C-alpha cells in the first residue's frame, strides 16, 4: 500500500497553473481582433511567467521526488531469542533491537552470530534458519556492510528467505567476522546516511558484548 504524499498537490501546482495560464493567454490572443502594443507586451510577459511556472513545476518533480512506496510486510510479529542466552546478552539484544525498530525504517530484524540465530524480532515469516550465502558471507569476510536500497532489483535477494518475501530494503551489517545484523524495511530507499551510521554504531556495541562472552 502506497504512503500518502502530503506534498503531491503542492509539487504539481506551479505546473498546472503555468499550463493553464499559457492556454488562456493563447485563447485570449486568438479571440482578440485588434491587438494593441500594450496587449502584446502583456501577452509576452504572461507567456514568460507561464513558462517559468512550468519550469519550476518540472524542477520540483525532480527535487522533491515521491515518497517511497510502503508495503505491509508478509509475516507475523515475532520476538524469539536463542535458548540459554546469558541475561546480559539477552538484555543487550533486546535493547539494540528495540532501538532499531523504533528509530529507523527497520521492520524485520535477525541477529546471526557464530553459526546460530540469536534473535528474531519484528515482522518475519515462519522460516527461522539462516544459511550464509554469497552476500552474508562477503559481509562477514570483509567486515563491511551491504545496503540493498531496493531489494526486489537484486537477484541475490533469494538468499534472504528468512525475511518477509516482500521486504523492500535491506541492510546487512557485520558483527565482526563471526556474524551479522540483518535488517529489513517495508519501503525502498528508506535508510538515510544517519541511519546507516546509527546502525553501524549499535552493531559495534553489540559485537563487543558478544565477543566478550565468546
């Protein structure tokens, strides 16, 4: 379901007014029998203003693009910890995931570390197992995040079958070389650079906690 864009009318207003103004000027010019010098100057000025309005309208369409399409993710609300986690780790996981779900576009979250899923939280499908494939392996090996801004455009999306099938955007953030924080969003292009920095900071903090207990 697409999100309502509160600025859609405002963005189109200069374009609509400019086109209507130009059409009315042409009609008025065509219906006028005797055209005076004053009217010619007024028509020229009116056409110039209409052209400027049309140009502004076209620029606004590009400078203020439509908001990303938001979908309802397929799955159920989940909060699932791995068994036998120490209380300190469980608390850290709960706090980190809460921050991500409430302060970013994240709607689905999986923490994978040392070959097991430590946490599943948010909207998720029944499948819980994570089998590292090309993207996840690269993230852990290089310890560099991967941000897929529009997941449906990437063939590699099939490896994230433990996220909702209609996940729109994805960040795979390394937890050192032994795991990753996998985040799914319900809209493409929904993570800002500030979000990416915030996610990286939280992942570093979580990785330090997990390393201490390894």
